[in-house]
C-alpha cells in the first residue's frame, strides 16, 4: 500500500510538473531577457486593466491573494496599457485594445503559433485554469465589468481592425477562439500579425494574444475569497445611505482607494440610480447619484429621469477641503482657486497699467509759456 501510494504521488507530481504554462504575446513587443511566470489572478488583473476604460473598475480588492500591491502595480506598469498624460485628450489619444484568447492549444499548436508570430512570449501563466473557466472569464467577468465589444461574433480579420462594425464604436474588444474547433485559427492569426504590428507602430491598436493549453487544473482565474471581498466592497458602497446635502457641504468619509480613477465616456444622464452608481463607480466615492428632474429615485410616473453625479467636497487630514467635478466626480474642481488667482492677477495688472499711464500723461503735459514770470532780476 505504501509503495502504491508513493507511486501515485510521484505520478501526480510529474503530471503537475509537466503541466504546460500559458503564453501571452503582447504587440507591440516588450523586450525581456526571460519572460516572467505569473499567477492566473495577476494575469486576469492585467487583462481587465488593458480592456477597461482607463482601468475603470479596478481597485485594491482585485489584487490576488498573496501578491504584493507594489508587485502588482509594477507588473501593470510594465505590461499594461499606458495611462494618458495630464494634458492629453484622454481616451481619444489612446490606442484601441484587443485581447485574443486561444484555448485548447496542444504542444504542436503552441510551437506553430510562436513560429507564425515570429516572437517570444512576453510572460507566461503558470498552471492556467481549466478550459471551462475561460468562457466564464470573458462572459461573466470581462464583458460584464468593462463593457467592451464582444469579438466572438467577428472573424479574426474583422476583430483585428478597430474600425470594423463588430467593434461597435468601442475602444476595446475581446474574442476567444478554440484551436480544436477551428483548425486554421493559428494560420489566420499569423496572416493578420503584420497588420496588427503595423497598427501597433502607428499607435492605433495594442494586442495581447493568450495561448492557453488544454488543462484539467482546478485553478480559477480568481479565487473565491478574492471574489467575495470584491462583492462585499461593492455591496457596502451601494448600501450606504448618503443624506442629501448642499453641494458646499464637506464629507470626511475616505473614498475607496482605486488603482485607476473612473473616467472615459460617461453619458450625461442615466435611466436609474443603480445604472449611474454602476457606471461611475458610485461617483468615484466623491458624490451621490441624483435625479436632475426631481421626483422619487426609481419612480417611472414622475416624468423623465436623468440621474447624474452630484459631486461633494471631501476633507482629509492635513490636506484641507477638496472639491470634485466631472461626470463621475473623478476630477478635482480647481475653478474657485483659479478664478481667485486670475482675478487678483488681472486686478494687479490693471492697477499697474493705470499707474504707468497716469505717470506718462503727467510727463507729457506742456509747461507754461513764461516760466520766469514774476521773478525779478537781482541787481
């Protein structure tokens, strides 16, 4: 019995060691001496960051268990999409994002893909989840949380072009293909790789190709404790009963720390309060969704509803009062300090100009014709 148990354990250990890792190819390519191996949870965080509208929806609860925050941020900075600069046009100046997921890949398929792409993987995913978890990752996690275009209804040629109709005018898209169901999928991607590289060089498209081998692993893209923490955080944020307050009222509540502030294409009105809270991430923790036209929160008989963020000021220790603005209350409102500074500057420039003008006018006045009138000569 002991011998049998030892043999079974040895076989299980060999099977685990022989489990092939998933490979991720990022275009444009990132130079790396040796591709690092990451956990499925950290790879999932990267996929969400690349597809999300400026990372909207990612917070500290999405960081996998056992992964240091600094390590996660460093990984995202290296392999994630670049964040827009301060004076850029936002998402309009950022390249579109595409993720192509290939599952049920054999060793032969993996070698053929590397040869067709002509590049080495940017990083690998150790002990990837089973095949059935990939569909849940796309349908229940990525598409639900990021709202990107569903490229599964498109061909590889269509999804590789961000101006195609299947993108539905969105800035990101995700598609999953099976190597077993479509035996020519690798050749199709290899045929499109030149176009993908050219779009990457022109700054129009960034692509991540994920090659997932067939696996019967019990791992998941996100563990149950991490998912529970995230749902609890969302429930707590949506369940807070925030009393109505004047816009100038300050709040001492500290917002939920996020890795990326919600931004992007936020519509001016929402049909319901729940839709407003979901899209704006509860107004970035700096306000509350209210109906511009008044009436009850969810009533349909009170006329048309237009729920939008009603921004409030926040107060933090040692930093004073901070005012917020924007469609999702994610931008600091500096209009009051700006106008104070601008008004004071204009006022001082006006006084200086008037003073110089007065001195100039006095200097230009003509002197009397007889300066010495009434002055007698000394004898």
